[in-house]
């Protein structure tokens, strides 16, 4: 236990000394490398910069990282699928991706808000299926707020949090609020 506390102190000091850029870049890399622990990076940013600054920095970085990842697959996916898939397989994949493309703004927001949903997978699917850029960007801007606050507030793994009734209540409330906000904003911006 003492070793874990020492590691957290060391990591927090390292991020604080490296400045905002280090905390920012760690979270952007997490959008591309799924094995990196977002919850740990969020907790370290909060320890280094305070709750509100750490949450804002983490939210901004994860939104930017997800959007960059999405754009890469949005623009490169046709070239990749043409080279890797046969005509028959390509048609099947396109039909499956059309289903993902047809998901409403609220559906994407709910997927993004869930703390255990792999962001890289959503970025890839949204990019390959050609989800409209405004729709995807709005979904991550809304959904990631709640997810980052969750990791900042809980600061432990999702499995451990499931035994905590406050965490479950938070997730239900966050999903409800994210859904309502995305419904209102989607109507006002005419995105669907």
C-alpha cells in the first residue's frame, strides 16, 4: 500500500513539474492506445492541478484525442477496407457500419458517457461508418464531461465502484442528464 502511495506521489510530481502539456498529452495518447489507464491519468491530473483544472484538462485532452482518432479513421477507412477486404466481405462490413451510423446522437452520447466503454473502439467505428463530424464531436463533448468527472470523483476501477451505491447512483444520474442534454442540444442544432 505504501508503494502505491509513493508511486502516486511520484507520478503527480512528475506531471506537475512537466506542466499541463504532460497531463494533456498522456490523455491524448490514451485515445489511441487502449491499454493506457484513463482513470489513472485523470486522477493524476486532479492531484497535480486541483479538481476543476484537472477535470477540465482531462476533458479537453480526451475530446481532442477522440476527435483526432475519429478523423484518422474517417478519412483513411476507405483505403484500408479496399486493401484488406474482398468485395463480398466489404459489403457485409458496410451494412454493419451503416447500423452504427444510424445511431442517434443520444445513443452515441450514452456510449461515450459509460466509464467502461472503450473510447478507441467508438472512435474507430464512428470514423469508419462515417458518422457526421458535428454529431460525433457534439457527442464526445457532452458525454466525456460526465465520464471524466466520474473517474475524477471515484478514482478507482469500475469493478470496485460497482459495490459503492454512490457510484451506481452517479452513473444513472450522469446517463440521464447526458441523454437529456444531448436531446435538447441535438434538437437546437438540428443534428440527427
